[in-house]
């Protein structure tokens, strides 16, 4: 039985989601195949918590632990950590140095896709449709009027790094722009201001197994709020329809675009790609790529796995098996 580490926690506001994802994963690990240890990556330290509640610190020299006299070195890592350092490439680079395989995208892809601006720039270069946007830095002053001259209202203002819609606002009126900028800059030194595209919102999980890229059944997001914000994602303020009630044309367009994105960005493991489908132009526009998509009971990928006719136990084993290919 292979010993694997399930990493959770993190150094950002997304840690609360990481713990929820880890609980789902841990409850669905095939214990006949994997000996799974939950490792909490926390600002106060990295540790494994025993069933008795004791905290055993991780030796960062080789990412190992000592439990009851046994020195445990992990053969693979299942990444269930959202935000930094699990989604931005930092942990991936560390594991690369130690030659420990893991279930997520590699360090370069993780770092690139964690930066929303660089992600849409690379996607646009590859011919993938994206919204017009501006990349702003905290230490550079830019007047609201300059933004309004370059972009057309309404638009979204969001931290350039991170996810879960934390710090994100939709700006419908010019007088609301300054507050939205301040909110986003509280979360990040860089922010993205992106034109709003009117259309239907879809999201799709994509993974690779045995060299084949597979798209999970697509989900349509119908937010009860003005957009798919934190409340909509995690507090039941949205309707998620899986499989999405879309025409064969729309479904095929999004699947083909999702597969192209997976290849262009050299993705690995499970990613979730968000789209807006512009029904006037009849084109899907990529919003962002989530390289460590949520796995909590409220998350979309687990819903898609079940609709596909699989179980989470089978799915997580597929992801882990890829580490040893």
C-alpha cells in the first residue's frame, strides 16, 4: 500500500475552503490502495495530526514524519490546498526538488494560471477568446477616469492572484469603482479589471488519464447574486445545473475549447475551467483556470464526477495513479 500525503490548509483566506476539500477527499480515499496522511500546511508550521489529536511536525528536509517510531516518507502527494502555497507553484517546486510526484499541475503552470492576467494573455495568444482587461499594481497610481476611458462598464474588479471570488466586485456605475479597487487591493498587490461579458456561465472539470484528456459533464452556474461571488459559491446563493441544459453546439464548443486550454497550458491532474458563453457572438470566452478546484460537498467537480457515473473514490484513485505513470 502506497503512502500518500493529502496536503491542506495554506497561507491565504482560502484555507477555510482547503479544509472542507480535504475532508471530502479524506472521506473518499480508497483505503485498500492508499495509506493517506493529512498534512496541514499552516502559517504556524507544517504538521500531521494524529487520531488522538497530537500534532507531529513535518521534516521539511525530505517532507517526512515520524509516527510512533516509524519514519514515513511519502510516495506521492494529493494536493487539496487552495491559494498559496498549493495553487501558485510554490509547493510544486518544493516537491519537484524532492522528486515526489503530485496530483496537480506542475510549478510553471500553477504559477502562471494563479496570475489571472498572465493566464488570459497566454490564452489570447493561443487564439482563445477572453474579455478585455487591465492589469493594475498597488504601487502605481491610476485614476478611475483612466480606467473608464479604456474599458466599458460594467466590469469586474478582482485580485489578480487567488480564487474563491474573495475581494471581487462587479462595478455597474463609475462612482462604485474606487471602493471596488480598494477592496481588491486589500487581498492582493495586483488586481485585474475585466470587462463584463453578458451570457451564460458554464464551468467544466478536465483531467487526464492514461494520456487521454477527459471532460467531465458541464455545469451551468445561475447565480442568485449579481455574479458568482463567494456567497454564491459556498453559501448556497446559486443554482448549479449538472449536466448543463445546453445545445449540442454549445456543449461541443466549450468541451473543445477546454481540451485546447488543457493542452496549451500543459495542465495535469484535475482542473476546472470557467467560461461565459456569449449567445450573440455564439462563442465561449474563458474566464479562468482553477488548477486545484474545490472538492467540498458544495463544490462543482464532485457533482460532475457523480453525474459522469463514477464515484469520488474511483476518481481520486485515478488522479493518484497518474502520479506513477
